[in-house]
C-alpha cells in the first residue's frame, strides 16, 4: 500500500510538472544562466601566458588560493574573466549588514520596507565595485610579480585587468539577481553551487589517480567516501531539524459565533543562518591573500608569515575559520529573526506560549531558546566545515571532498527542490481554483 501511494504521488507530481509551463521556463532560464557562467570561467584574461600561470598556480593551489579557486568555479586556475567570482559581492553584503546594526540611518532605512531594501542593495552594489577594483588591482600586481606570467607588464595591463575582472564580478552579481527573480532558487548560492559541482569530477578523478599510483591507500579513499556519505546524511538531518515552540490561541467571539481556541507551533530552525556563515568566513579569510598581491615581489616578511599561517591545515587558519563561522551563525540569526517582533506579533493576534507572559517575557523566552538552538547549529556547522582542513593536512585528499563544499551543495539543493515543490503546489492550487470556478459557472 505504501509503495502504491508513493507511486501515485510521484505520478501526480510528474503530471503537475508537465503542465507547469511557468516552472519549466524558470528552470530553463536558471540552467541557461548557469551555462553562461560556466562558459565565462573558460575565457582567459588578456595579456596572460597560460603555461607560465598554470605552473605558478600548481605551486600555490594548496593554500588559500585553492579555496578561492573552488568558490570561483575553477576560474582562478585558468585566470578567466570570472576569476574574482562573486566574493566581492558577498564581502560587500557582510559590510552592509554589519553597518545596518551600527549606523542608525541605515537601520532606519532597513525598516522602511521594500524601498529601504532597494536602497541598501544599491549601496551594496557600489561597495562591490570598490572591493572588486581593489582585489583586481591586487591580482594584477601579483601576476606581474610572478615570472613570465604577464606578457607585457605595465599600467595598461593593470588597467585592463581591473576593468575585466571587475566587469566579470558585476556581471555575475547581475546574473545572480536575474536567477533569483526569474529563475529557481537563490542566484548567488546557485552560482557558488555550480562552481563547486563543476570541480567534483576532476577531484574524484585525481583522488582515484592518487590511489592507483599508491600515493593514497585504498582504505583512505573508502574512508573518504563513507565520510562524505555520512556528512551528507548529517547535513540533511540537521538542516531539517527544528525546535518547535507551542503557541496557544484563546477562544474568540466573532459575531454570534464562538470559535474554539487552537494550538500551533513556532518553528525555530537548528541552522537559521544556512550556508551564510562558512561563505562569509571564507570570503574574509581571502582578504590577506588579496593584500599579499599588492606586495608581490617585495620583502614583507610579516605579510608572508601571515599568509603562510593562514594556509590550509594551519592551526591559526582553523581557529579563525571556526571563530568566524560561530560569529556569523549568531550574527546572521540575529538579523533574520527578531524575537521582540515575533513576540509582538503573537500578542497582537492573541497567541501566547503556555506558562510565559505575553510581550517582553515571551521575547526573552524565545531569545533564550533561539540562543541555545543556535549554539548547537554553530557547533554542527563548524565541525562540518573543518573536515576538509583535517583531510588536507592528514591525507592530501582534494579540497572538494570537504564539509564546506558538501554543506553548500546539499543546502542549496534542498532549498532549490523545496522552491520547485512550492511552485508545483501553487500550480496545483491554481488548477483547483479554476476547476471550482468553472463548476460554479455551469451550475
């Protein structure tokens, strides 16, 4: 019976998907936009010697550059026009969100609704341009500092590199916004997702090749596969985990009718921040690598020491990475969920938590529970994201097998699938409403 019911549900979903023309258009648009992004990662930056750059990249890919390359979808190892990726936009978003909690005018603007959000987004775009220019200039100087990488060093190369790389980042930002509004899922997350997934096949092949050559033991490869499956199962379980607060509503008199009081739940996700903390933490840890690009070829020993300590597997890098993840878990949760506002809404609609006085006491209780839940979520994300660092330092397994990439891939996949299901349900609901109207007219 259960299998028959599941088969019937699958058939209904398939038939609904076949009739959902709007959903299919959104999916095709998303796939087309991601294809454009992938093509852009193969267009090289003008004035670069590909062979010399490939040799220089192979010597540095085990450090922070390897993580930069992962988020850029492999564009860094080819020094493509999308080499900066979407990281300047993410960094600008971090800065703006921090400023909205500090600057009163921005905080007031945030509360203005849609108009305020548009203004803040515009400021974020301006910040993205500035950060992209700085990072692109750092990359240009760093490329000139490497031997035989730039065919014609000079101000013209720096200017063309800055314009090209900044333009690539702005195009990706625009493409992500288009995917969000006209496609399926969050555009920025999907761009990062596409970059990670594109690197998985090569990571699998390189790992198997290391096993064939004897550089990696067979039990290590099998252990990595089992660990990856276990991490995926853990991520799915934890991303769906919720702490439900019981909400009761009293009896109400509406006209001459008495409505019985009912109960509902206020769901608090274990991981309210989603994939934002590891992405934000990674983008901030890329800052030293950008600064090092300005000093390429010079003898800044302190900067060289810092960039070395921030390499994969280094204790300082792991400590800062974990601290930033925990910070952004609490920071982003505080931004997206306001206990005081939630308590006021419950009080306005007559709802209350059993045993808790409505208003300020309810807000304090929700904040207390949310803090405890966020602690568990922060520990879970930190442990998952530190797995790749231990794998790299202990076994030399490619970075793509790590928890950060799996967290992003699984979370974005779950979010996109849920949005598709939401569109299917909306389409089925519209179909039922149309049928009901037709039957009413016939009667």
